[in-house]
């Protein structure tokens, strides 16, 4: 602070303007750099523990972690095996030693360009020689891993089953990512299908077993985690909603039609009761006759949601998801990735968890979703999955603006539309009365049959009375 006070005002103003320019460039950059989890997320120990590798490191961030020495040995073995295959696939014209030197020189010749793909703070403690060796080994070993991984045959990677599980999970972490440009430089063939290798990795080797050879990408991913996230966003393979030129979003870019009255002015300019949520969770929706069903088309897409209001209730369709022990790691790291300052994105993962957190309070809500076929819970008890959603739902940017039109979270408009539709249905007392009547008196086939029998008896009694009063002559 004292240093700032002794700096001339003109110099401080110049620094201020320069800093503003740097921040603007950071937000509008076309490629996200390899970087640490944002500081404010790392400050939460319950979040940070899911972002730290347990077995192996890739890239510079955890390279010096002594707890990951066994992983370093794995990478050296895989690199050696990769070089073997590389030398064989170049028509045998290159022996193993020459192939190793060739790959190393490729990294050496491109180190200046590769360094630009990393945040300065994660590589500043390394000299170029260290960085070249690190990227050479890590890149070759990751390519070998993606090609050979099979979830039921860990021996193909010289691993035990538990080691395969931990290394696989570590590769998905944000701070363990390697830039796609590095993998392209080290690929066995020019123009190698890295899309297939990533798909094979994410499928646990099933893509290769099924005889697949190529995957066409609509957009070049930054790294593996970026490619994984693209499977959950829109059909444009992760097409960003925000514009690079003016950071404004047109409503047609969202590909969702909100009612005109909801677009003309912010909610604060309208009747506040329209935006006052009266339902709290899935059970409240059920009491209002709103049934939850899985949306079986594009099952993995986060925004694959819809609501239909009907005479005797409503129907909320949600994407189908399987949650297992890896889910807390994967989704937290995707949320951290979306919050990286240079990643211009649509907050797809954050929006999904904000929306689901608004529907899930406890285990009973998870149970309703599980019985409806929306969730398959392999994570543990329903209480654990409910806790997972509630923990992630706090302090997300989309949580703060889920009812407000804002360019920053424009992707949430699909969720806003559905919430408005649910609220409109929920406000109508007639819908609730019909739902309560159906739940109370027609909740089983037997009660329905009893009602029909009573109705038939009443009709017959009326007919009998009619003919008694008006006998035929």
C-alpha cells in the first residue's frame, strides 16, 4: 500500500488504463488457457478437494507434487510405449531413439507457441528445458492412454483396476488439462483424429471396441474437459451464445421463445406476484398435479427441459442423468471451467445445477426423480445426491440471475421460461383442486372403480326414479 502512495498519480492512472485493457482482452480471448481453478472456488475446501489429482498429474500445475511420483513413472512407461508405436507407424523408417528425438524436437521448436496456451502463473517457475521435457512426456503418455484405455482391461495400460480408476478421473480435472494443440503436434499421423481418441477415452474404450474410427467435431475443443462439456450443451457442439463483438445476446441466439410480455421489461417493472415462487421442490409440484418425466430425446443435453400444462395437471420433462462416484469431480470441474475469466461461455453446467437445486430440497425429491426415471443414482443414498445438488447450487452466477434477463447468463432463458410456465400453472387454484381431488379420491385403480360403480348406481337410481314418476302408458 505504501508503495502505491509514493507512485505519481499520472503513472498510477496509466497503469489503471493498461490493466483495464488487459482484463478486456482476457475476457474476449478466443481460446481459454490452461489455468488453475478460480481462487474463490479454491477457497472453499469442500469444492477444492474435488479439483486436486490423487494419482497422476498432467501439465505444469501439479508437476512438482511429491504425492504423485507414482504417476510420473506411469507416464514414462506410456511415453516409451507410444514412441515404440510411433516409430513402427512411420513405415519403419525411424527407429525408437530417432522417433524420441524427433518428437522432443517438435516440442522444442514450438515451445514459444505452446507457452502462450498456458496462464503465465502456472509456468513461470519452469525454465524452457523443463517445460519442453514435461510437455513431451505428458503429451505422448496422454495420447497412449486415450488410445489404449479399456474400463475392464486395465492391464493394457500396465495398471491395476484401482489405478485405472484414479488416473482416469485425474485426467478429467481442470488443473490437469493439456492443450489440444500439443496433442496434435505429437500425434502419430498428420491430421490424426483426436476427436476419436477423446471419444474413445470418455467411453472407456468402447468406441474402439465397436469399430469406430473417426469422430467429426463441429468445433475444436480446447482440451478433454472442454470436449466432455460439449456433450451436454447444445447441438452446435458447445456453440457459445455471447457475441465476441459487443458481448450482447439476441433472443434468437438463445433458440428459445419467451412470451413477449416477459421480454419487454425486467420482472421488477411488473406485478411482483407473477414472479413470486410458490412452489419449493418436486413434492410441491407433485401436490399440484405436475408429473416429472424423463426427456428421452437428446438425453444428455442440460437444457433439454420442457413443461406442458394440462387440464388435470402438468408435465415437466427433464434430461436423464446417471450419477456415480465420479460425478462430484466431473461436474465441479466443469463449473470451475465455466468460471475461468477467459472462458467466454454460456454457463450451461451452472444453469443446470441452479435449476435442479431449485427443485431439490432433500432425499424425498431425489427419490421422486429416481422413481420417475430421470435420475439413476449410483453415487450412494438419495440423501447424498440431494446434498450434492444443494452444495453446488450455492453461489453460482446463474443462481443469482435465474429470473433476470442478463447477457451474462443468457443460456438460462430456457430455464426461466420453464419456471414461468410452472409458476403460471401453480398459481391457478383450479389446477391444484383437481390435482388434490385426483390424488385423494382416485389415487388407485380401486378407488376409480369404486367411483365409477357409485356413479353407475346413481345413474340407474335416477333412471328408476324417472320411470316411477313418469310410467309408460
